[in-house]
């Protein structure tokens, strides 16, 4: 355990940020899962709506620095391709 006051604070701050990042990553995974569930069910409108929500969640996570921009771009591209393939 740290003895220096600033080191103790850093531990607390890192734990707070870790919890926030976990929550946001979990939310993003849920949105992505909903897109794939809509694709499997065959509902084009539901899939498009889920894609819109997932894209927003991914972009917000990118702006917060949780995901790298290229990772977000790749995930959005793959989701969009999967939804467009339904047509």
C-alpha cells in the first residue's frame, strides 16, 4: 500500500476511472449485442435502429478515450456491413 498522500489519491482516482470505463464498455457491448440479435431475428428496421444506437454509444466511448478511434471505426464498419447485408 502506498504511504505518500498523492500516491493514495492516484489509487482512488484510477479505481474510479476503471469503474467508469468498465460500465461504458459494458454498455457498448450490450448495444452491439442488440444489433446482432436484430440481424438474427431478420427485422431490418429494428436492426437499423439498434445500429444507430450502437454507433452513438461507440462514438461516445471513443470521445472519452475508452476505445481507440480506429477500433471504433472498425466496429462500426463491421456492424454497418452486417446490417446492409440483410437487405
